[in-house]
C-alpha cells in the first residue's frame, strides 16, 4: 500500500523524543502533538482545491480553498494525542471517534466505541493512530468508514510495522495511503513495534 515516510529534520527530532524511554508524559504529549501537525500537513498535500479570488488591501488576488475538508478520525485512546495537532491545521473539520482496545492474548481488536457521521457522501477522511502494529485496529476503522461512504482515506501514524501494512493491504485496503514518521523493522513476539516507542497510550497518559 502507498506509504510516505516524512523525512524531515523536525519530524525526526520529535520522533526521537517519543522513542526515548526517559521522556515524561507531558513532554511525550507535546512531541506527539507537534509531530502530528507535520504528518497531517503532508497527508493533506493531495487534497482537492478550487480557485478563488480574494481582496487584498491593494486589490484582487488569486487564491485556493479546499473543496472538502477531511473528517478527522482519531482511534482511541492513543489517537487522542494527535487530534489537537490535526485541528490546528483543519480547525473546521468534523471529528469522528473509533474506540478499539487490543486483546493482549489474541492481539485482535476489541471495539468499544463508534461515533461517526451517518453518511459521509464521499467526504475524505484522515485516520489518526500513532501505531500501525498488527493492523487490526486500522482494518476495523477502515471498514467502519467504508460503511458510511467515505471518500479517500489517508492514515497518519507515528510508526508503522511491515506486518501491519501487509495486513491492511490484504484486508482490501491496498490503495489506502499511510503517512508515517518511520517504518520500523518488525513486530516482536507480543505484537509491539520493534524498536518502536512502547505503548503510545500509556506513555501519553502515564498509565504504564
């Protein structure tokens, strides 16, 4: 599936902060919010725009505006840390929520919340989830969005694992674009991204 790694010094610096086991929750949340802004900026590069004319203090000038603002869909709970960064760039966006916890025994998704618009009528969406590990949560989210007639979907994540990318493609979402700060080596034997950064939810909220 199409995967864009954001190769930028500012993204790399914030990723290093997130990986560091010594980073406290308050610093982790700040770095995640800032990195999310960079990821969403790149994810919006292909959004459709329309030409408009605006009036400057000196006269008319050509400009562009988005044809359709994407719906933001953070995957709870870890995706909450990416929402403010996304809203900083897309303050008018609607927000839907998908809550999924992972069953640590089976590594399969255990859904507990869905709050999405009833019919997106082709509107694009940005899925916000820091970790694309096994792909279970993402596949669940993409299926929910497909059921409400979403348009093009782009996934913003801090880290992705090759296994998660492959599983998402095999589930029928091979054309979904992923924008990430890095694609790590593999999943370890308990389904965590290696070397990764640990549990993004626990590290944000101090619950490890």
